[in-house]
C-alpha cells in the first residue's frame, strides 16, 4: 500500500466532486471554489492579453465554460488514478498477469469513467471492484450534470442578451430611455407600464440566473446594445430619473418603478459571486437638459441631492460596466 497516493487521491476527488455539485446544483452558492477562481483568473488574463478587444472578450464565456469542464474531467481522472495507485496490485492485466503501471492506471480510469470498460485491466479485489463502480458512477454523473449545466448557461446567455436588446431598444442612454416614454401632448408617460413590468420580470430572472451561474457575467457581447452589463445601468439610471428627477405629477406608475428598482437590487446582489467590486469613481450625472428640451417637467434641485445619496449604488453599477470592459455613460446617440 502507498497511503500518500490514497490520501491525495481522496482529497482531489472530494474537492472536484464538491466543486461540481456546488456549481451545478446549489442555486444560491454561485460557482464552486475551484471553478470560481478559474473563471476570474481566465477573464482577467484574457483582458490583459487582448487589451480588452471586444472580439477576443466575446470568446471568454465559451473558453471559461470549456476550461471548467476540462478541469473537472482532469481532476476526476487524476483523483481516481491516484486512488488506484495507492495499491500497486489494485489492477492487473488478465492477458499478461502484470500489474498496471501509471500508464495502465490512467488508461483504466479513463475508459471506466465513460464506458463499461474493455477488459484490458481488471480490479484484483472486491474493494477495487467497488472503487471501479464508483469511478463509472462519477463519470456518468459528470456527463449528466455537465450537459445540463452547459444547456442552462447557454439558455441564460440568450435571455440576458434579449433583456439588453429590449432596454437599449428604448434608449441607449438613460435620458433616451426616459424620452422614449414621454408623450408630449398629454404631458405624461404613456405606454411605459408594459415595458417596465416586462423588463422588471426579465431582470429578476436574470438576477437569479447570475446568482446560480456567475459565469454569465463573463459572457461578453461584441455589441454594447446586447450587453446586460450596459443595459442594467441604463435601466437603473432611467428609474432614478423617473422616481426622483421627474416632478411627482408627471411620474409613471410608482409601483412599477419600485418593483423594477427591486429587480436591479437583486442583480447587484450577485456581483460578489463573480468577484466584481464597486468602482472607486462615480459615473457622470445624466444630462437632464436633453429631457428639458423635450418639455419633461424636472425637479433639478432635488435630483442632484438624490444622486449624491445614491453614490454607492452608482459605483456598483459602474463596477459592473468596467468589469465587462465597457464605459459609462455608455453609447453615443
């Protein structure tokens, strides 16, 4: 027996199994300890190497997902190989009667994890037969969980880009978003109830998905109009204008505005799982002159104080934008 290999193998298997279950099944847990660090290191490295080139960063999500799956496979493979190496007589070749060497153990673990085996090597005792059964079980479980994880992540990526398109479709700046709902003749906001309710629902779902799968933060879009990291600040800043910048008599449905605000709060609560920190800087204030030009009645004096009170929140939003390699205020009209 070689106890060191047994102990290290058990530790490696425990670490990777916990990471797989943590990442794929624990909705409130975010990424596991191993995959979370792999994700953040890969993203930072890609940003450094590419100089924040949009095309290169658009590969970050698929690359991180592939590396995560590869890491899980490699660690499962390594862990079981070390475990079988704990006993030099654990595996034997029925044809030659020779015990497996390192190459043989790697080979045996690989085909046992993903197939029923081909008979080149066989366990020598009942203990190692049981270990072989668990090897197959972890391989099949990994395939099932891995496929489910990939499909869920890819579906959520489509939903986050749909949300971003819906927001920027109304306005690529917060001021433009507000102007889109203003009906000048009636001097009120018309037709905003349905979009606000829909966007609030989409963002609540998006927040839950980002909390469960922080890798979503690293699916970078080449186009700012399809980047949720841009859309959320635009949306929240527009809500700030609706709630505090527009005079009370002309404000849209306050219940819908507060509900949408709550959805943004949920989204901001996911940043810690993706190691996204608030910015040290404060974003530039919205240009209310654009809204004055449209005849929208504004409460300028109160709004300046509100922005100061919301400094911490706006720094979080700016942190989201910069973490995704964008700039705020975002797009030129």
